[in-house]
């Protein structure tokens, strides 16, 4: 296990006993809140059922399409509609496969948007109604209108639903991933680490003196600091990394596949960018950072977060405005019951 600390300033201000007591109480409250956050986002695994297999398959397909170009997703949707249409023609009117048309419409609408969903719905409508024979022309027009209206309504609803899903995982103030979304991202990285054996790193950032800034300059100034830190973190990380605001003045960074050396270099660049932006705005705040590099996959997301949080807390005790980085050579367990 390797540990090192990098100070961002050379001077340390000794706090009075009253300030230390207040800081301790605040830290206990913060750690209690983080523990509750971990418990809220813990997934309780239930016995495997058929429906969970189907939902898992849909989620995996969605994750695959999420990383494909939109043009490819649209092409896949059109090909899928064509194949289902061919199957529909082969089976004849006695066997209906109309339900399967909803899958490509769902994925295309979710990945690309409402207009693409409308276009694919129109294609499905043409395929489905092309083979229908009605006793009266008016009946054909009526049924065609109802089918098209249903598909367009479905696409519009799915588009709105995809926006709501995005909001559920997004912090309203900074636009970053929130705690719920970050929990899922770290869980995926743990699975990837177990599968490939590669390491990854977690950084836990806490803004120093944020409360006093809020109290003296007002909440609008505090919100401006949070947005500035969030924007800077987003611009200073790779596309493969994830940045989240997990509550209050606390942020986390998931450095995918980063070992100690690459994580240390990445955090040095991030610290420099933060110093520059905060200094430019003359904001009276600094950041204390805890970085945990996992050589082996931790048992749970909560255990990984706790390691990074503990390192950040050690940095606070060392005088704040510092980075505390440690390599976790062994596996770490979950949270102990309080």
C-alpha cells in the first residue's frame, strides 16, 4: 500500500479548540449523510426471475446502443423493423408480431430523440398497414389513422420519459451526474475491473471554507462556486471519466482504468485548472481531495466511496487544501453496520 500527500500551499493555520470541535461535529454530520447516501443507492439483489432476465437484456441492449453513433442506431432500428415486417408477412394474419415493433421504436426514440421516433413509427405504420385488407375503404382509413396516432403518441411519450430518466440522474445546479447516477457508473466500473483485472481510481473532493463563503457572500455566490467547480472538473477530465456532485459541496471523479501514476497526473492537472479558475474569480475557497486507486475490484460501491472519503477526511485533518492519494492493494469490504 502506497500513500502520499501533496500540499497545495505551504502555510497551515491552527484552528482554535472551538473551531476544531465545530469542524469535528460538521464532519460527523457529513459522514453520517454520506452513509445514508450509500444506503439509499444500494441495490438489494432479489432471486433471479424471468422478468428480471428480460429487463436485464433490455438494459444491456440500451447500454450498447448508448455508445453507438446515432446514425448507426437509426440504421439498426430500420433493419430491425424490416426484419420484423418480413416475419410478419411470413406468419400471416393469424399470428401477430406487432408487439415487437415497439422495441426498435423505443430504443431509437430513447437514443436519438422524438423526431427519429416519429420517423421510425411512420415506417412501422407503412409496414403494418400495407398488408391489411378491409371490407370498406373508410374502415381502412380509420384503422390506419388510429395505428399512426398510437405510434406517434408512443414515440412522444418515450421521448418525454427519456428526458425524465436523464433528470433523475442529473444534478440540477451543475448539470453533472448526481449520487444515484454516479453509484451506477461506479458499479459498472467495478464489474469491468473484475472482468478485465485492470485498476481504477476514485477521487473525493470537498470545498474548503464553503460554508463561510455562503454565509458572507450569500447563497448565489455559493451556487456560482459550485457551478464553476463542476464546469472546471468536467472540462479537465477525459470523456471516459465521470464527474458527479454527490451533495452539498462534495464532488467525486471516477477515473476509469487509471493506475496510481495516471491518476496522480490527472489529478495534478485538475488541481491546476481549479486553482486557476478559482483564483480568476477571486473565490476564497480551496479543495481537499482524497484519491483511492484500486488494484483489485472492491466488494461494493459503498466500500470504494468510503476509501476515497476517508482519505479526503485525513487531508482535512492535515490542514485542508491538500491531496491525499493511496493505492488500495487488497480488496475492501462494505460498510460496517453502525
